[in-house]
């Protein structure tokens, strides 16, 4: 999963260790996420994003394209 964790961490002038402490995780796990070797669950992604003052969607953008379709609903009147 591509993410902007490293960009926002550096903008915030935080070390891996500082962000890990703020996000409730370890320095090595932050490094793994930054280097796309690990993908955090929603709760952990939220904690890390909150520590950076960003939304989850800012730090972990959803780049997947979703197929959308239009559904027409009709009702039969009696």
C-alpha cells in the first residue's frame, strides 16, 4: 500500500522513534510501513495519522479505482 507517512513525518520533523511513541507502536514498524513492507490495520493507521495531525486518507490514500454503476429503482403502483 503506497502511503505518504515518510513525507508527513519528515514535514513534522519527527524521528521514527518519536512518531512510534506518539502512534503507540515501534520504530521498526513505522519504518516497515514507510517502506511498504507492512500495512497497518485501521486502528493503527488512525493512531499514526492522528499523531501527525492528518487524516487517515491523507497519510494512506486509497488509490484503488472502484467500479461504480447506476441503479434505477422503480416501484409498482397498485
